[in-house]
């Protein structure tokens, strides 16, 4: 997915920029970049690969090369950024959290207008440069940002660092968040409000869909009011979000615990203990334990000293080993017990199947899986939430293909909770994963736990509804 942080201060901003960007590290593992602006020294930029290392270790030794009272940083799961542009609007830098499905078509239009691309990522057009060129076509920065919104199919939130301040623009349909923070002598904008507390910022505003604001060290100006249609990604709460972050004013950990409580209250399965698969399954498991009236136990733990997050090797065998290495089962807790383990979702199912096998090997009497969202039946065309290249990488779609002879047949029926097709799919998942029982949360329960109107939340990956909501 990716996350960004930008700040503008009445003094040097480099430390706030460095640590604020680092607090977005859970959102991406591919590339990272920082850029600052100083009126005398201009723009200073650095970009590094994160595929085999962490943000802090890549940038810490370079901090003395950055100068200025304003800057932006990004952790990206896609392209190298920030981009720096000299244009008729003045010099500016831009970072994005985006998924641009029609970038070839946009590029062809720009090339036909005699514009050119200088940045290539693995011989492909850099989507953030594409955004920068669209901005440059505007009469003003706001006009250019709206050209991005009008042309991009998918989503795009961005920070634009100008010589006159920092502009934050949230995706047209609000699929990814931006939150504004303030402290004495400074403002900041970020994807994750968890960036704020230790830097002494406090949240003052959550941008609405398509809203654009300009911040200086002592003020915030709304350049464009939010639009009426919002489709914020429900997976922000299910999986992406750091527990202390809030999106649209709804805290991630609170939501996960409510979500688990609802599911635990409804479940009549007799078990002895509940555990959560670290990290995103823990909040749900705590709520499930309370709702179900059974103790929460740490039956599996994440080895944080060397696996705070796992890098993804290209080799499939090594990738599976990495996924296994970071989680350590506790035999003393598992032996002889009927255990429910809570997880955020099932994508490919490989890691979950390995975890189930390990639980049984370590003495569990029964292993029940409870998933905090409905089955992922549709691939996401709006946000980069997995590295999947095809819907057939989803376990649900492979099962549908086996049952129907086509991965695209009767999808609505398979996405409808408790339909005959849905039950067949879940039963087949249960067999393939080797679980005693498997239950998914209902979409209605998930929406209730988030607490926002359903019409403002994107649930496309569960029910295929995203395009319909945009047309309302």
C-alpha cells in the first residue's frame, strides 16, 4: 500500500520528518524517500530500496544532508519517490499513495501532448511522475490536482511540497486517509495518526474525500471542500492500520476489539482459549475472548527482536520459511486445549494452513479459525493491499474455479453469507486448511464495528460493490 508524512515548521523540520515517515513503515516494504526544501539550498532528496533493510538504517546517516523547515517523506510498496519537478507552477515535490490502473492510457495522452517521462521503474512508467506531470498541466496546483482526480482510475492521495507551503490532497473517493496534526510552531499531514503522539502533534482534522488543504507552520487553508461520495477502504481497520491510528475518527484497535466481540458473542463453538495471530489478529482476539467468555492466551508469539516485520523474498520456498520463522507457537499453552485463533483475513491461505498444522503439532486438541472479515472473493482495483497479480491467487477464487469450472461464475452467490454456494466454499476451505472449524465475520458485523455509514465504506473485495457505490 504505502504511507506518507509531511511537515512544515517555524524551525528545522528534519527530525520530525524522519521519525514521522518511519512511523509509516508498516505500510510498505519496497521503496522510501525523503525531500526537504530550503529557500537558499533548494530541494534535497534521497531515495532507497527497503527490500532488504529498514527505513531508519537507510536514512539515518544521511540526515545532515537535509535542510529546511518543510519536507515530505514516503514509504512505498510500488515506485521510487518523491518526484521533484521544475514547472510553470514553480518548483515542487510530490509523494503519492496510489493505484493507477490506467497509467498506460494517461501516459499515451501526455506523450501525444509532447510531454516526456524521465523516470522509469523496472522499465515501467513511474506512477508518481505521471501524477506530477498531470499536476503540471494545471493552471494552479489545485487545478492540477483535480486533473489527477479526473484522470486516474483507481485511487490517489498525495502530498505536494511547494516553495510556498505543503498541500495535502486526499483521494477523490477517500479510499486512503490523510490526517492533519498540529503542535506549537508546526503542522503535519500523514497517512497514519500514530505518527503524531511521540512527535507531540495532536490531530486537528481528517481530510474528507477529494478534500485539498494547504498548510503552513501557523495555518491551514482549505483549498477544496470534500466531495459527497466516500469509499474509505474497510481493510484499513482489518489489516493495514497500526493499532493506535484512527481513520475518519475511528480508532483501529477499538474497531478490532468491537469486531471480535460481536463475533465472539454470536459464536456458539465450545473452546478453551482464544489467541490472535500477531499483529493484526490480536485486537480481534481480545474482543472475541470477551464476547465469548473464554480466556485470551498468547498461544503464538511474534519474534520481534529480529522479525518486527518480514521482508518478502522472491523465492517462494524462502518466502514461506520467512512467514513461519517470525511466529513461534507455545506448546505449554496449546497442549490438550481447544483453541480459537483469530486472524485478519485469508488471501492465499498458505500461511494459515502452515499455522494450523503447527498448532496441531504442538498439542492442540482442536483448532478453530475465526476471520475478522468476510471471504475475499474479489480482487481490489482501488488499493494495493496485496502483491497478488491475479484474482486466482485468492484461495476463494481457486475454490470457485474448482467447484464451478470457472473462477468468475456465480461470484455474487459465493459472496452472500450463508448461501448454499458460500457454505460450500467455506466447507472446502476448512478441508484444505485442515481446520476443525472456520468462520468468517459478516459484512454487516464489520460495518457495525467500524461505526460509519455503510455507504461511505468500500467493501468491494467482499461483495464487488465498489463501482456501484461510485456511480451513486
